[in-house]
């Protein structure tokens, strides 16, 4: 099989493509012949040893994938050779054949392409878990999404709209904001040229934002938190800016608000049934085009460095995927 390998920590340009022996399915395992692999911001970190998950070298980046079942081990039920499936394994998916557990997979419904399915699990799964299980967002509430045009941001925009929220897209330029509006945002804030706190308070009539979805971090976090409504919920999703903010905790006291950490990977481990229910909902929405599952670009394995560079520079509108 063909695989992208990280043999030494460093930038994407250090990654290599090699031919390895095919995996063999053991009891409870399945070999998936991948068609597409989804990339995420954390892939740019894990290859530089800057992520909380630190796999032993050598390893393949890529946490999510789509493809067809090529081999089934003993004691596996519910799957057959040739089934179209998508899955999440944390890392190691950027290969033409992936060995995983049956529990890591769900079937891809008719109407959803492999290309879209490959990028659905992490970003949309994170967004749905954030807004449903963590924020418990209600119809009619306001939702501000920072980094609204990226993969994880656009997922929150779309799911927020489906959950009945008034979605305010926040991004660094008008092109990105226009993309977010096309996918369900009703208001926009260009924090490249506007004061984020004042703009959000103005758009909410001075009441503040009920739910803030922050995958960006850095200086934007405190400005957004200062715009939150009484008893609002601030979702800590990630730090794409590269800076972990240190916000004054007196803001949480004064606003009576909740600062909620979103550890989607732990949710998947600790609540597998909840995760599967979320994924079934997301797959059904995407299959009927209720969610766009928008793919920004597709690259061959040999162009993995280019693909990760697009993500690292925050140039993607939607998902970046690799063709196996």
C-alpha cells in the first residue's frame, strides 16, 4: 500500500510517500481501502510534535477517511466486503489501506460522496457536539462563530442554522464572510477591520451573544468573551491562531457565563453511542444536502505538503482532502 509518513518531526515538506506492506485484519478489525482522507488543522501540529497526541515515529497524519471495506476480521458483524464507510482513528489515515476497529466506522448513506464523507467526521462532529451536548443551544439564540469560513467554522455556521440559531459569522475578510453567508450566516463581522466586541454588541442590540464558538484563540478570544450575553456560553474549540489566550476570569463572574471546553476526541471515546448518534444525524443531513459538507480542494498524496500549507495559512473555505 501507499502511505504518507512522518519519519522525523518537522514541517509538511519533511513528509514522504512510501510503499508499505498491506495490513491484515485481525479479530474485531477491518481493512478499509481508502478513497479520500480528510485533513485538519491538528495535522499541521502533530507532525511537528506540537499536539497533545504524540504517536511514535514513523506515523501517517490524517484522522478521518472514507472508502470501501476490503477485508473483515473474525468477530465483526454489521459490515460486508465492499461497503462504503467513513471513519475516525485519530491519526494514521493517510494511507491507501487503513486498519481499524469496526467500532471506528459508520456506513456512508446514498447521496453522500466519498469525497464529502472523508471530511465530515471531525469538523462537523466537533461542531454538533459543541452546540448540542456542550452549549445545549436553543432555537432563537444568537451564535457567533469565529474563523467562520474554515472547515470547523463553516460546520458550526451550518449546524447553528439548522438548530434554529441566528448565526453571526466572524472572519478576517469579506471574501471569507461572503462564503459563510452563503452557508447560513445571517450577520457578519470583519474582525480584520472592525472591533469584534463592539460589532457583536451592536448586532445583538447591546444584549450580547448567547453562544460563542471559538476555534481561533489568540486576542480574539477576550474580545469575543467581552461581548457575551448574561449567562452565555463560550466554547473553547481550538487555537488556530497559534496563541492560547489568557482571559481575565472576572469576565466569567461579571457575565454569569460558562466557559466550556470542547474535547471532541474524548467525547468520542467516553460516549461512543452519543458519537454514533451524532454522526448518523450528520450523514443524513449531508446526504440530503441539508449540510453542504463543502470541500475546498482535493490533492494527491504526493502534494500533502501543499495541502497542509493551505490549512496552516488558514486559506481554506471548507475542507481539504487527500485522494488516495
